[in-house]
């Protein structure tokens, strides 16, 4: 049996996971970073501090369920697998991972946060076969990223990614959080906005702005604030916001499929756990869409742990 410890310290969540490669099971624990009411996120220094506080708590919870051998430690060290990609918050996970690996005399494998999202989607959708394919496409839609990439698996377990299309301004998660907090919802607002939208009886037909596959989401916030000032129901505003984002992603999918007909498209990132957005994409692209289970969509260390098996097996 080979078991891999995964650590991910993003700008939103502290997360740890254990992956049993024989049983194909994941145990994971995560905790959102505390954000002051009315704020739209954290400074990197604050995020780094909170990860340092929360990691020992989560390790204690995780290892209360497993006391066996660990074969390797896997950690996210940067946002994306490209030169210059860097955020200080990931230093907390790298430091903890290096300490555990050194103390136990086991390997430390490093990946990007985006690698983890993609791998979590593949694992939870039972599509790990795509790691051995020549290429596939992946949407990573979150508070910090809204893009579709062409993915080519590496021999070292990570991914080569080439951006096909992206948001030219505001990211989808940013739009959701700004609209949600303007209505008095707590940050991050995605889950609450999702629940609100399901109460709406309205249907919206929107025409998203797409240029050469790239979307623009900057107008959503102003439109939704105007709706709020005009006295429209919060559930209707939530549904409009999510419909616009879902329509934008669907149009980006259309563009992607004109360039790569028939390609499998993996959907990862916290925004893509949204009920309305998922249903819109599944309805339009049933043959191409590969979705992560909801619990694996948002930031978590599960995908990072799963990638450890790829590297470990390749090193034998």
C-alpha cells in the first residue's frame, strides 16, 4: 500500500489530505481562512499567518483517522505551472511539507495549485485515464482564476498548461463575492449565492461579451448593484449573476470546441460547484464535460495527494 499526504495552502483555504492508492480513497480536512465581515479577502501576510495557525489543527484531525505509514508528502507551491507564478500563502504548506518529509525521510513532491484542482476533478469523476492521454482541456474557475487551458500531462506528475481563453478582467469568483457582499452575504459568498439563486422563479437570457474566446465579467457587479438599488429580490439578482457567468463559460466552451473538436473538458475550481452553472454546462455539453464531485471542486489538497501516486509510480 502507498499513502500520500497532500497539503494545499491557497488564499482561501487551508487543506490537508491523505490518499490511499490501493483503496483509491481520500480522507481530507480543510478550513476556510477567517475574513473580517465586509472584507473581500485577505492580505498575503494575513493568509500566511492563518495557515500557520490552522495547519496543526487540521493535521491533528487528519491523523486521528490514520496512523499508518506515509510514502511521500505532496504540496502545492505556486498558483500555476508557469514561470513567475508565485503567492506567499503557499510558503506555509511548503514549509510544513518539507518539515514532515525531512523528519520521516520520505520524498517531497511539489505541484501547482491548479494541478491539484485538475487532478481532483479527474479523480472524483473517475477519469484518471486522461492523465495518460496526449491532451485534454480544463476550465479552472475560482476567485483568482477564470481560464480554459490545454493540458498535456508531464512525466513528473504535473501538467503543462497553455491558456486557450480566459477572463480579460474580473474573475468569476471575484464577481460572485462582490455581488454577494453587496447584498450583505458573508465572504466567500459562492455557497450562499447558489442557495439564493435556487429560490428565484425568473428566467434570464443574457448575451455575454466574448471576444476570441475571452470573456469580460466586469459589468456584472454594476448591473447587480443597480438591480439591488431598484428593489429587485436578492434571489433574482443572484440568479442573474450566476446565469451570466454560466453563459460566459458556455460560450468559452463553444470557442474551445471549434479549436479542438471532441476534446474532453474537465471543470475544476470552486465556482464550478455552483448548481446553476453546472447544470447549464452539462445540458449544453453532455458528451465533453467532465465534472469534479462538488466536495472536490473548491480548494482542497486531495488532488495534490492523488498526484503523488503518479510521481511515486514513475520513480520506481
